[in-house]
């Protein structure tokens, strides 16, 4: 079995460990690092997975998954470079960081795969995009897809598209949460209790997402099926267009893409 080390046991790191265990991977094939001892002890006790330091994790693993904050990557790379076994696959879940950054800080020839997941990983419904670095083979990409497939869906993209992926699906759940928040507030404004408004909107969002996944129809056709002539829905859509909601959303995603590019450059230039 492939031995996997997850560096960083935040929400994404924990979700990946839980997903791998749920998919049938033995706890003995997993190890993780966590800089807060109390958190490490709690997670190890709950999942039955060993916690260790970066050097210990690198020495034991065939695959090292880096799930730390982008701004914390420099010391992690320093520790990894001294301990990494030749041929170990490094999988980065760090937003905005290119494979070249890892390749430059790790032993020559280290295979690196860049992944942009999102937070629905915690419920096994992540959307992850993977891209291989200059030393990553088709087998490395397939192994990464297998691991990430334990916690959701996976798509393979050129690395040049990863900043766009970060803006669209990496940050995407926040846009949906923001929309749901606004719709719940609207329900309260219209006189509904908060709990009722939340239940109505959350189930509507779940149902709409299920329809989108199950249908081959374009979202425009699904929306039009709800939009009767001179009805309530078209009145609401007119207001959304009048306020430029579509354009604002596109601008917001472009801004997220630009920030992803900026983040990668700032870390590389340190």
C-alpha cells in the first residue's frame, strides 16, 4: 500500500485523512503533522492516525501531501529538502503556489503535483483540479487523482489554468454561502422566521445543485423552466440584472484570480 503523509492538519488536511480512511485506506498507511500539540493529540486519538514531525513524515511516506497555508511554505520546504526520500511524490494543496516553487526548494527531480481543492472536501464533495510539474509522470497524476477521488470529484487541467480554478471553484463555495446568506436575510425581511428561511433556501440550493449535476441541460434552460411569462421569477431576475449582479460576480472571480497570481508571486519572491 502507498504510505501517505499529510503535512498540516487543518480543515482540508483533516478532511483528506478522514476521506482516505472512509475509502478503506488503513490508518497504519497514514501519518500527519500538526504544529499544535493539543490538536495533534485530539486528531490522532479520534482518527487513529499517527502524528509526527515533517522529517518523520517524509521518511515514512511514498506521497507527501502539503496542506499548509501558502505563507508558511518556506520552513516546510526547508525541512522537507533535508528529509525527503528520492522519488517521493509531493502533492501541494497550497493555493497560488506553482510547482516550480516546490521543485526549486526540493531535491532535484522531485515529482510535484499541484492541486486546488475546496472546502466541501469536509463532506466528501470536493471539487479538485490537478496539474503535474515538470517531473510528474502520468502515474503520479493518476495516483493523485485516486487519492483526491476519495473526497470528491477530480479534473485534470494545465497548470496555467490553476489560478482561474482557484478563483472559480477554490473560492466558489464562499460565493454560494454569500448568496444563501443574502437570501435568508431577504426571507427575514419578508416576515419569515430565520430558521424557516434558512431551511427553505438551503434545501432549494441542494435541490438546484442536484438538478444541475443530473441534467445535461445548460443552466439557462433550467432557469427558464422556472421563469414564467410576467411571473414572479422574471420580476426578480430583472432586478438582479438591473443591479448588475452578473457583472459583479464576474468581476469578483477575476479579482480572486488576480489575488491567486499575486499570492504565488509574493511567496516566490521572498
